[in-house]
C-alpha cells in the first residue's frame, strides 16, 4: 500500500478500477501486459525524442502528426524559404532597396505580422549572393558599442582595402574588430572603418529594434546610418521592429529621412494566408477543406501568427478524429483552444477590466478598440466620429487596461498587455461562431 491507498483505505487495485490512481508501471510485477493496458487508457507521447515514430505505429496519421509541428510554427519565425508564403511585393522591394538603391531600410509593423520571417528569408538570399550577413536581435540592455564590435568581429580583415591578402594578419584570422581602439566605439569610428571595406558587401540586420533602449542607442544608430550614407560604404543596415509608423521606431528621423526606406509589413491577403496553409498542408500531408481555409483567413485578419496557430491546432484536432481532412469544425475547435490559451497568458487585472467594460454594456466598443489595435501595430488613434468609444477608453485607462502612447496626451492609446487585442478578437469570433451571431460579427468588422 502506498500513501494514497492508505489515506483512502483502498487497495491500489480498487483505486485503479475506479480510474483514480495508476500504479507506476516500473513497480509492477506483471510488467509489459500492464504497460500495454495503461497505454490504451492514458494519453502518451507519439513521437520519440529522436523524431522517429514508435515502432509499429508509423501509420499515415502518425506520420502527419510528426510533420505537423514543422509544417506550422506559430512560435517561431519561418527561415526556410520553401515554407515562406506570399510577401512577393515587399521582398522584391526590400531586395531592390538593398541591391539597386543601396538604401538603409526600416521595416515596421505589428506584432506577429511576419517581420522576423521576412528578415530571415532575406538574410538567406543575401548569404547566397555572398553578402556578409550580420543578424542581431536588440534588447533592453543592448550596447551600441558592444554590438558593433561584435558585428565588426564577423568581418575578416581580408576585406579591408588597406590589407594585402597575403599579409600575416589575414592569415592569422584577424577581423575588422581588431582595428578598433580600446573603449567605447563611436558611430564616426565605425563608419570610418566600414568605408575601407572592399570586395564584399555587408548586410547588418537589427531585429526587435523597438526593444532597444531609447535615447543614446537609437541616436547613435541614426548618426551611423547618416554617416554610412554620406560615405557610400559597402554596408547596409536593415532595422526592424514593432511600430505603427516610421518615426515611432527610429528617433531623429528628419535627419536621416533621405537615407532610409521605410517599409511597412502589411497584413497578409486572404490568398497569402491560403498559401501559408497550402505550404503547411503539403509538408504534413493533411488536406484543409476550402471552408476551413476561409475561416482561418477570416479569423486571422491577415496576421500570419494567428493563421499558423489555428492551422496547427486544427490539424491536431483532425488527427485526433483519425482524419486527414481538416474541416471547418476543426478550425472552430482550434479557435476555442487558442482563445483559452491566450486568456491564460493575460493578467488577472486585464481580465477583470475586460469584464467590467462588458458589464457596463460596452463590449462592442472594446472589440472595436481591439480591432483597431490589431490593424495599427497596437496603437489606437481615434477620430471625432468614434466618440462612442470614449467611455470604454476611460474605464480602460483608469484601471490600467489601456495606456497613452507618446507625448500628445489624450490622442493615442494602446493596450498595456500585448496579448489583449488578439484575445478579445478571437474570443469575439469564437462566441459569434458558437452563437451563430454572424451579422453582429460582420458589423463589428
Ligand atoms: N511569410 C510567411 N509564411 C509563413 N508563415 C509566416 C510568414 N510570416 C510569418 N509567418 C508565421 O507567423 C508567425 C509570426 O512571424 P514572425 O515571428 O516572423 O513575426 P514578427 O513580426 O517578427 O513577430 P514579433 O513582432 O512578435 O517579433 C510565425 O509563426 C511564422 O511562422
Ligand atoms: Mg520578430
């Protein structure tokens, strides 16, 4: 008897009969037979950690399940161009800007819109074209000097015009970083050094720029971009981050406006979402029915993150039904699940305020705010015709669900928690689907 059966005064067998307690198979004298019985009664891992299927269960459904996790990767950017859907226009524009116009580029857009995926794909293409690609993600603690020391550290001295390829320094594997003086490096020193670059081109990609410290770091970046453009060096910088507009992301824009191209990553079109699902479907072997694809496109509103998340959950739902055709009902189930997952990540405070605004009868206003935020990189900017939203905003601001953005008090807002607009939107569609309230749904859109 163990502690649980002692406490309940029942034998393990009796408890097991009731389905309340499972004796660990390892202590079980009857061995394999019991384990086989347990496997039928409980969920189990279907794919080995080595990515192989369990012996004897490698049927079509399990192969599809094993491939599904790579077919849709909602929590990771796409870096394999074969899985990169749509985006032809912006990719072409970006390559032209780098190659033909030799401009520095600022890519901006809302969270989950596909900025990093675009950067990964462009990095791969530049690498194929023999560029030296330096990809860095910014963070709150980013130091301008350390970052550029490390970038210069990935450029071999071989590409410095002042060095002869046969010199000993080159053979000993030294890099451009070795030419910096000790201490903090300045934009001026970096552009001086990069001006000596020859026989190659360097592409510096700074992702998550919105997370970089504002102030000195961003000021130095602007200064560097200006210096590099003035000297027409063989180095180009692509900066990317979450923002509703260019100046939100790069401070001191007026001084570098002529030297940069701003590219906003737009929401995907329904065709592009269809392509995303088509690529995933071809890779895992599941078929997605047309009305299921339409529903994913509709709910996602062109956000690839949501499209990828729903497609993956819907695929799992179909496989759980032992089916290889993903139906609209699987997407509806996936939406339910994704909404709940998103809700669990929100703070109690946000959930309480959402409830309070609902109770005030202002649910439609809240959905309208979420919809606005989702299509304007999180920012809510109202015009005079949207006065009916003011009361919901006031409650949201008082309780800390919303906060003002920028200096102009009372003009622009955002949800304090990033996940709130996605949650509100998914919850709304989810409930509309369950209640068949499609007219209300179409109206709010
Ligand atoms: N062109 C695409 N084709 C297929 N899937 C895509 C594409 N773009 C983005 N995705 C998917 O959408 C999700 C979000 O993409 P990504 O991480 O690139 O967005 P992001 O804008 O960088 O997000 P964040 O603002 O959180 O950094 C990922 O799961 C990625 O797999
Ligand atoms: Mg990203």
